[in-house]
C-alpha cells in the first residue's frame, strides 16, 4: 500500500498475517488465486461502491490459497491509487501473491481474469506451472488457435517454449 493510503490502518494487519503465514506454514504444491469479497453495510473509505447490490459497499481481496481453502497470502484492493493498478494489473497481482513461492515447483491455477500467455511464460521461467482458462480477446493469444473454426468434439493446440494454448468445442454444444 502506498504511504498515505486510506487503507493504511489495516496494512499492518495484512502484513502481519502474510509474514506469520510465511514463518509457520509452507503451502502444498497446488495453489489457487482467488478474489473473495467482504461485504459491509456501512460506507468504507477504501472499499468499492456497488450500487446494484443489496449490500452496497464491499472490500475486494486478492488471495493465494490452497485447493481446500486455506489462505496462504492476501492483500486488499484499494482502487486506482493501488500500486498494482494500471497496465498489466492482473499479472502484477499474480506475481505479487507468488512472491517467495516462485522457483519452488508450485502449480498455480487461475481463472480467465488473471491468465495470459506472457504471464504463463514468466511463471514457467521461474519454475512455476500455471493452468487456467484464457480469454479469447487477450492480446498475445496465438491466432492459429483462437481463429480456428471447430466442429463438435474437435480440439486444436499450439506449443511454444513450454507453453501450451488449446481450444476445444464440447460434444454437447
């Protein structure tokens, strides 16, 4: 968090949790990146205002967890003033959560919000495996895969420098 940020009051708590987890616990091989949301009835100085929801104010977290739910590391999203905001926001989030865990042979599972071909290549160069779905409109997706017309039950894949990008069409669709 930046100095003077509105969420500085809880920054010490977040840092304490993350440091204590690093000291006393080492996670299993499989890790998951998730973004749980804490709902609040009152207005928050650093939370998000979601007028369409019943509870209008929430706090967005980014968490690194094990498959069975134990949170290993987390931090709070504080909005556009956050040091992780801006270009390649999702890659910055993943690399920040994986600090201290890269190079150890972990397998990271992410959803389409975080995943990108350059991120997977970066993680692979740090001896960390990454699995997840890709958004079709990501900039660095191979056109040979994304533009391939598929019929039911067909698949297409492309491998480059240890990264595999695949596309399939389900038999039921």
